[in-house]
């Protein structure tokens, strides 16, 4: 992957597309919950990580074929390439915001995480 700040386009990454929201699109619709959030670097879809019960970020890759996700956690900017199963530190800066709100709990969202959440993770 190109270094941060590079102007060379990378197939599967559109730095101009904003995230779809502050939480997992599918979990929000179903009133579910997540452990961590991931953002599709191509279309901005925010999905939950593979530790989460529903694993919506991976399901988005399987359905849409968009190869890169970026962490949507505060202070993290790494990318994951589903095709090569490689992680990259840094990369092109995507459109803001770069994470869910800092006051949103992990796991989240507030009020929907079961007390026994650790029994439901992968």
C-alpha cells in the first residue's frame, strides 16, 4: 500500500467517501451490538469486526467484494486487505470522521450490549 499522503490511487480505496454512520449499519437496523467497528475504504460502509457476533464487515466484503477496511476505532488508522489477509499500518487518509465518537463505548452501543457479551463473541 502507498504511504500516507500519497496521491497515487489504490484500487478499492476511495478517500473521498465519508463513513455510513457512527455504528454498524446492520447492527443499528436490527438493534444489535458490536465489539469494534470497521469502515469499508471503498464505499464507507461501517460494519462490525469479526469478534462481534454478526461480523458485518466481513459479510460486506463477501457481498460487495470491496477489498479494504480501515479500523473505525479512535486512534487507529490501520487497513486490512481481505484478499491477501494482510494488515497495513497507515495508508491514504479517508474522509472524516475517522472513527466512531470517542464517548461511544466498546463494545457498543451504550444500552444494547448484554451483560454476558463475552459469551457471544468470536
